[in-house]
């Protein structure tokens, strides 16, 4: 190049943007494989429990709450409790007499399907398990669809338990309220529900706001299996 010839501009690579984690590809085959491996692990664990524990019990719950189930697990900490994925557990036990993992487990699988049911593998006696379940019963707030067990009426007048900021929400729930000197006031007696009513979501929210726990978490044993022998159970 001559003295006066300009040098060509330096070529620069375009800036590299950091890769977004969202843009990363997920290999579907790996996801499917992990899911399959997880299912196989559950089946293997269930069958291992059949051989390890003396008793297999199915229980049904009403007014199910996770906190209450944690209490059941704590009371039966030496046992193994499964709640959820019942179709997979039933498959592990065998759904027909011809493919049952052990004689009679197909009947256990049948009892497990339908409703909110769980299964307990334990060396505890039947009486000990029933006592643990009874001791785990706890009042809970009713949810939509629950059949009311009592009449609930709120009396006309001041509702000092409520902050003034919640008054518009109470009106939205259907309660005849207004603010008076910063206090929530109920303009007339308000019938929240009657015994036998199937409560809706607004009624359930009002019952929770007034701290009325008319539901009860309960877990009831429905059948027992041990050493190839199955028998249904009924609460006395």
C-alpha cells in the first residue's frame, strides 16, 4: 500500500447475544424417558412395599386437605402412604385376578379407584391405624359443593371483626353492607346458608370470613389385605 492509501476498515463480528433459556430446545425423548422411568420407579416401590409390610389398607377421605394428610403421615411415620396417581398404583397391584401381583391385590386396586382414596402399607395393627386416622380428624372450612350441616345467619348491625377495606368485597359476595363511621355495618339479618343447602363459592367465602368451619377432614378405611387375604371394612 502507498503512503496515502487508506487501510480497509477492520471487520468485526456481530455481537453475540446471550442465549435465552426459553429458547433452549428440550429433547422430547428425554422427557418421555424420564416420565417412563418415574412411573416404573413408582410401580417398583409399590410392589416392594407389598413384600416389605404386613398390611395393605385403602382409605377414603372427605374434605381432603394437604395439611391434614401431613398429620396422618406424621402419626404413621413408620408406614408408607400413597395418595394420588391411583391408576398407576392400581396397575402395579394388578387390576384383574389373572395379573394381580399377589392373590387378592386386584380387589385392593379396585377399591383404590374412584373418589379421593389413598393406600397405606404398614406393620401397625388395624386398631392403631384406625386410631391414628380418628385423631387426625380436624374441622375445615367448607368448599363449594359441600352440603351445609347447619343454619348460619348473620345478625343486623356492626361487624367489627371486618376491616373497613373489605366492605366492597362483602357487597360483591352478596351481603347487604355499608360503611358507617369507618365500621362495616350489616343493614339487615343475612342468611348465609341453611342446613342441607349445597353451598356455592360465595357462601363458602363468607363462611371462611366469619371463621365457620362446618366441614371435617376424615379418612376412613375401606378394605384390608394381608398375606393374600382381602376383606372389606366398614366403620362401626
